[in-house]
C-alpha cells in the first residue's frame, strides 16, 4: 500500500467512522473552516461534527505521515489553527510517533495525540488479502487525423508540440488509460481480451516523420486500446490505532486498496475493543467541504 497523506486521511476517517457509529456524528474529509482572525479558509484533514439538539461539537483531526516523530512547532501550528477556527477538540494522528516535549505541550493545550502504527500481523485468522479484478492495457494503436484529407499511421512518426518538443506518447497513453479504466464495464470476461476506441481531440499538435522530417498539423486522433482483465491479490495492511500518551488502544484494522490509485475503492475490517467487528467498503470518493 502506498504510504501517502491522502491514504492516511482515508484510513483515519474510516476508523473514526467505525468507532463512532452514531447518527448524530458526521465525518468529512478535507474540510475548510474560516479563520475568525483573517477570514481565510483553513484546511483540516478530517472533521467530526457531533450534533445533539441545537448543540454542535467540532472535532478536527490532522493526519501526519512524517518520517520522524512530530515536534512542538507542528503541534503549536495546529493548536493555533484549531483556536482560530473555533474547533472544540483538536487531534493529531501520526504514523511516526511524537516527541516527549510535544506530548507535554499537547496536554497543556488540550490537544490529543493519536498514533496509527503499521504492524506485521494481527493475532486473528485472516487471509493475506482479497482477490480483485484488474484491468490492464495491452496495446495502444494510434490513427492520426491531420488537418487535410486522409489518416496517418503513427508508426514512423513522433508527436510534437508547437515548440517542436517531442510529446511523450507513453505518458499520454497512461493518462488516457487511467481516466478510461474507471468507465469500463465491470462484467468483462477475464478469459478474453477486449478493445475500446477513444476519440482524442488535439490542438497545437504536429506529426513529424522520423525518416523525412516532414511535419503535418494534427487536429485529432483515434486511439484503440486493447486490454485484458486478470485476477490479482490486494494484500491487507494492518494498523493499530491508539492514544500516544496513555497507550490506550482504540482499534485494530486491516485495509486492502482495491483500485489503481490511493483514491480508489478500499476494503477495511475494523476490530474494536469488546469484540466488535465492522466491515466497510468505500467507493473512494474524497469529500471536500467548506464551512461558514
């Protein structure tokens, strides 16, 4: 699993959702609250809003995927942000722990410090992961549409921009595929290959012959992508969620990323104290919200 900040935010939001299974609690990610001093929006990774009647309590979580323990300056910056946005409770979640002075400073300022630790395995009977279908491109075939008559086979050509710089067709193929794969039918037969045509619009793009150097302006192209569907194992990654100061353990979780990116579908199984187990499948849509 890729160790990125966005992934950490998703894991923390999922954990908090599992632990606070209450209709009066809403959970959002990447939320902006107005700074009451400057009026500018301030970003929080995860925001919990607890509503009881006409009372509303805001709990903001900052997720830190640093290589070193969190220091006092990071804590002080977060503390100021919480104060200036009228957040009722601030929590920092770290994958690398906290300095002792940071924990002391946090306690004095009412900030809680949580740790999300990656562990080798849980003492539970679990498989290594889940089998998922994976769509893989096998062949990209370009037919260029010049400004004029006829089509051009892209076999002996380079694509260049209006500055004469060569366009990385492999990178372009990958970019188009990454957008397209989300729209492909999910009932494809894993035993066969399929082909999908894509119409590509182009501007300020030219085809340059490698042999003659001749340049022709291109207005578009037809890209045919041959792809296959296979089965692969999405491995579980195991985490432990706990209070950094007291050591109290809140939950354990196994997570499997089931998509090509960190924002793709995710399967999570949470084990809370008392034997409560929750299975959650998220579609991977990141919520963005602003508050007044």
